[in-house]
C-alpha cells in the first residue's frame, strides 16, 4: 500500500509566520502535489512536482512556495502566513501520468 | 478551461436504496476518469477507476459516456457507511494533474 505521510494533522500559527508543511511518500513516486480544500470550493491545486528540484505552479500558487530536494519529500511553504490561508492542506503522489493519486491524511492549518 | 461539474446534493436516501450520481466534463481530450470517496474531515480515497466499457465493483457500478462527456456512479443497496462525499476526477492526456469536481454528498439514513 502507498503511504503518504503529512507531518502534522493540526497546526495553529500566527499571521506573518513562515510555515512549513512536510509530506513524505514511500513508493518512489515521481509526481507529488499540494492542494488546499475549502468548503464550497473543492480541491484546488497549489503546486506540483514531477521530479527532484522540479516544480510547477498549480491553480492558486500565490502566497506559497515549495521545495523538492529529495524524491520522497515535498514541502509546502507559506512565506508569510495570512488568515485567508486557514484551510485543509492535502498532499498527494502518483507514479505515472493519468493514474490516480494517493493522499495523505491532511493538515488542518489555522492562521490566527 | 478544464472543468468537472457535479450536483453538490445532498442526496438523502434510505438504507437499501439505489442511488446514482452523474458528473460532466468539458474537455473532450480527457483521458482517465475516477471516482473518489471523501468522508467528513478526512482525505479523499480512490473508490474506483472508470473504464470505457463500464465496470463494477460489488455494489458500485461506474459508466463512461464519451460522446456526451459524462461519467456516472451507481450505488445499489445503500449502506449507512456509504454516507460520504463522492468526487468525480478527470485527467488529461500527458498530464499528471487531476481535475476534481466539487463532490456530491450522499446521506444514507436508517
């Protein structure tokens, strides 16, 4: 079974802080993704990566950056957290294009 | 623009009922199709892939209609545990990204 692990289930931070969300997968997948999910808006893609050190913007990259230094790890960074970044953040991975993605448990992030 | 549309529901059905959801997609170049299930405050989990010839997995049947650009999910003999949000997901040729619908909520009552 694919295992995608996110570092925190719940996180509370303050406005202006730099926030790191970590994601690790154990299946040697090339592709990794970060989404946020908000009521009524569904899943929205923030960034994705198809290889080490490679990254691509998704639909809503503003206010975020990512890092992929190792194949198994994909980090999402909120450079200066704002209250409108309070959300559920989901990491996913897949090995091959056009195949289903496997999700981590999610991180509920609250920015106060 | 890549779009996937679903009726948000909720669909309220009694145990044992048969219920069907449809999902339409706008891009005819869509390549692969999936149904995911998401329980409240949990991550989405793959329910089943959708094949051109249609496919069945126990009480669940998925159908694809490329000409009309929609996919469907049929659930027979609904269980209380089927209560969840069902996400329609589409991929496009050559892309690793998925396009998600906003989901259809199903509530099965005793």
